[in-house]
C-alpha cells in the first residue's frame, strides 16, 4: 500500500464505522486533504512527514476483538497528534494503559455533555452554560483513564466523553463530532486539525477533480468502460469525469424511452455528443417502450417493464462494443449508507426504484463509481469544475421510469404528448419567475380523469392536470411549495389555454409522508 500524494494530510484510520466518510467530508469542507485507510492495511512504515494528524474512526468491534495482526499499534507512538472518535477513543485509551468496558447505560442519539476543563480542542465548542448537545452511538466506554490523561467533558453516562493527554497531543471523544446532529461538530474537528495538528489549508474542489480523474485512470487502466447516461446530474458528472480521464475508451449509452421531458433527448445529444464530444450511443426506443407498456396500468408492473426493457437494450448495445471491462455508475455516498443498514433491519419496500444496479452481475463487469464518497452538493460543485452547464447541474431529479409514473392509468402516445407540454410550461414558468432553484423537485402529471369545462360557448370534457412542487433536503421527506395565488392562476391559465386535452389544473398540497413525491 502507498499513501496517495505527497500533500500534507490528515490520515483517517477506518475501523468500520458508518460515519467514517463523514469525517473525510468535514475535513474536505475545511479545505484540507485527508486520506482514509483501513486499519488492516496501514502499518507504522507507511507513516511519513506529510501526515500531520491521525484520526481513529469509530467501529463496530470492541477493543478486545482488535488483534495485533489487524492493527499495528506502533502507529500510535510516532509523535503525531491523534484524535480517537468513539471506538477510536476507546482503543487510544486502552493502548495507553486505560480500561474499557460495556456501559451500564448505552447511549444512542442526542446527549448533553458538560465542560469540566479547558482545552484548545473545545475552543468555541460549548455554549455559555458550558454544555453542548452531541450525537452518541456506543455500547462500550472508557472506564479508567490512562495516566496523564485529563477529562475535558462528561455526559451523564460517560464520564470520559472528551479527554486529552496534552503533552502527547492525544485526544479522545466518545461522541461523533462528524455528524451534523452534534452542535458545532465541525468546529471541534477544525480545532483538532488547525490548532493541534497545525496543518494549512491545501484542498479545493479543483484538487478533488484532479484526484478523481487520476483515481479513475488508475482503476481502469487502458480498458473500455460503458456508462448509462440519463442526462440527470449524477450520470452526467460521471460521464464527463470519465471523458476527461479516458476519452474515447468511454462509451455512453443514452436510451430515449419516449418517457423523457420535452426535448430532453435533443438536449442530451447536443450537450454530450456535440459540445463535450463524448462517445455517445443514442438509442431511440420510444416505440418499443410504448408497445411493451400497452394497456398496463399497474404502477409496479410499469416500473418492472421499464426497468427490464432498459437493461435489455443496454445489454444489447453494450455487447456490440467488444471487450468492455467496466461499468460506470453515479452511485453517491448516501446510496452507500442507505444500502448498509445500521440496525441490520430491512426497510419495507415502498416502490421498486429502477437503476442499472442489476447489470454487472449478469454482464460480469467491474464497477467504476467515482462519486461514491461524495454528497449531492459536492457532485454539483464537481460538475461545474468539469465544465458542465449550470442548467444540467441544477436540474431537478427525474425518476428512471420517467413520465410513465406521472400518468396513472394506461399510457398512450397522445397522453405523453399532452403531459410533456404541460410539464414544459410549468417548468418554464418556474424558471422565468425565479422559483426553479427554490424548489427541490417540480413536475406536471396527467390524471386519468376527465371533467367537464366550458371554453367559449362550448362544453369540454378533458383530462385533469396535477402540478406538484416540493421542498426537501434529500427526497426522503418533503413538503409542498407555497406559491402565490397569482402564479397558480397564471400557470393554470397557460396550461388550459395552450394545451388541447386539459381543461382543469389542480395543485397537490400533500407532504411526504403520507404521500410520496411521485404519483406511482
Ligand atoms: P418518491 O416518489 O419515492 O420519490 O417519494 C423520491 C425521489 O426518488 C425519485 N424516484 C426515482 N428515481 N428511479 C429513480 O432514479 C425511480 O424509479 C424513481 N422513483 C422515484 C423521485 O423522482 C423523487 O426525487
């Protein structure tokens, strides 16, 4: 194993906590390079002068399970400042002669800690009452402090919530400063890296871009990579990153399902093929999708048909490109956290979300997932660094099954065309009124209900159009966006007056839960 660059860095030694990547993210946000390595791989021989501080992460083990073989504890005594978090705090104490045992009271979730002594580590961390709310997640705890360690803060159940050995620059913390639930957690990490490790800022999104390109090159070598491009933010950023890294060895497959937003296929071809000169294979499968969806109204059946057909087409085209070794995917960090259930329980299936995750097993391809340690906002920043337009980067999410799940009931070409227009007018109006970026996701849907209206002197009997616009952090929960009456009036008029087939518009004011964001 060799460490990544000769930049000064904070080394994060991973003992398997679900939060380890968050530590890396906080350090990135503070403008400092960090490198994450498994405790099984790093030895004291790897430690060099570029390492200005070490963070020992949390983890699911207990300290007595950690064997000599899987962790080289000589790393602890090389004179480098160390911050142990949760399990990391427990091993730091144990290796220095302290004791760890199972807590009488396990602590999970928010806990109040009380400041006992001053330390540079907690500068501006506590409130005026010398308390703070922090996020705990542990069953074991330090029961006896090693010699020359002092208590900086305690909670009701953890006497040694924050400790230090100032002369050796050893610090231990039972809670998780890296999670946002810990108030001022970032300040805590900032104090450690800047005031104790004295590292200087040396990391930006430009550096991130260079590093990711280098990593992709290293992973795929001279091999061919295929990528399913949807035109959404994540797959667009992956495609452009790979384009920069391996150029013509990348083959992007874009399937026009006929269920995309108005003119979307033209925009994708224009952007990726013409402007960014990406190797793009455009597959027009509109007719096939309509045919397979004929007379289908069950939401889950629609999703399955679309997912399977997508894979079928993708495989067919991928096979034509000989000797492909890798499949690139826009997996993000939250996808990884969610797929690793913390409690081991299975969340109940609400909808079968469609992505290309099922492909590699069948096709025996290795995965390239360059965004898997990034969050959405970091991906957006990276996209801008990669010269993708603001328009692509700030697009609202769009589901894989597309307009099919915004059209309850059976799907016809006529209905698709009506819906594309309604959605287009709605989104254009949001952009024109500077509302688009205040809304997390917005769309029009076409309900399988006809109602009576009057236009001129004539009776009409046409479809109902539903508008949905929500605010959200991550799509898991959502609330409806509050429009002014004048906006709703204007867009309702525009849609009814411009589109034959719709004579009534309603606005959806349900939150998620109890509703979902999409209709099906
Ligand atoms: P729901 O309807 O489950 O949607 O509240 C939450 C978010 O997920 C998007 N969504 C999908 N995205 N494939 C996707 O890639 C899908 O099958 C799918 N279904 C829903 C939805 O647009 C919203 O942003």
